């Protein structure tokens, strides 16, 4: 593949649960890529770095983001960075600054540096957790992320922002994934914690299904989205 058709991709949140797996997958599929850039607010340990990948320590809220995109001639951004499990020292304002304002900064940097496509991992949490939700939600259902639950609320706010950017900046293609609970060998979240308990707690009279997806399937979908001209929203 000639250099004009080779992809330059930057991944935010590259040292997170999905980010690490995505970087490993991209390292294995190095052919067809001009630049692969891993960006995280945390420094990636040397022993975890993969050959052929440029590692950057930077915050998605940084005003230098568009310069970073321009320096590496980025044409695809995979935006994974968000706060899934808040730390004890964080508060709602900080989480909003990262999740919502950070995403806005990423979008503005994409536009300023002529990035062609952004792939974002949203979440089924954007629909909200409501007693009147149908048993199965599809992509056309309303986003009603719960204000009392930061993760759910912020995913809704981010998706509303993305909808505005689709209208105002159609030159920036969007591919949005809304996965359910992600499982895998190294998954560690509130749902996996339930299965590690001696007894799995349920609600009498309730028959709500768990919506689960394997981490390798999520990574495969993201890789496909990078390589192919796919846009839209997918649960």
C-alpha cells in the first residue's frame, strides 16, 4: 500500500482496558498504517510498549491536542478515554471535565487538524437505567442517561454533542459504538465483580437480561471501523 493510502491513527485512553488490547491488535496489523499513536494521561511502562507504535503522555483536555494530531498527520482518531470507575479523589466536576469537555476538545482538535474520521466508544448506559425501558433497546431509542449516575449522564451528553457536530461538521465522519457490559480475561468492572461473589444477587420478579459482549469482538469492530469506510451508530 502506498503512503498516500496508509492510515495514521491516534488512540486516546490507550492504557485503559480496551486501549491496551487495541494497541496490541494494531501492532499485529502494522501493515497499512503510516503512524500508530497511543496517547494516555498515564505513562505506558516500557515493558508494555509495542514496536511500531509511538507512545505519548498527554491529556485529552490539552490545548496542544490539534498540534499533536497535525504533527503525526492523523486522519483517524479512536477516542476511548473516559472515566469508567471514579477514583476516591475525583468529583463530579472533574469527571465532567474529562468525559464531556475532554471529548469536545478532541472533536475541536479533529476539525482544526482535518482529521477525517473519529471512532468513539459510547455505552449502552447512554440510554439510562429506567423501569420503562423496553427489554431490548435499539439505536433509535431515546438517550435518557440518568443525571444521578455520572457515567450514564456523561455518555448521554457526549452523544448529544456528537449529534450537533454531525450537523455542523459533516466533514468529520463519526462511528459510534454503544456496547453493553464488556467481558474478557482481564475485565474488571462492576458486573464482573457480581460474578465473583458466592451468590449472584437478583431481583425477585424481574427478568431483565444482561447484555454482554466479549472484549475481542469490541476490538475487532474498532479495527474494522478504522480500516473500512463505515459510519453510524451501533449497539
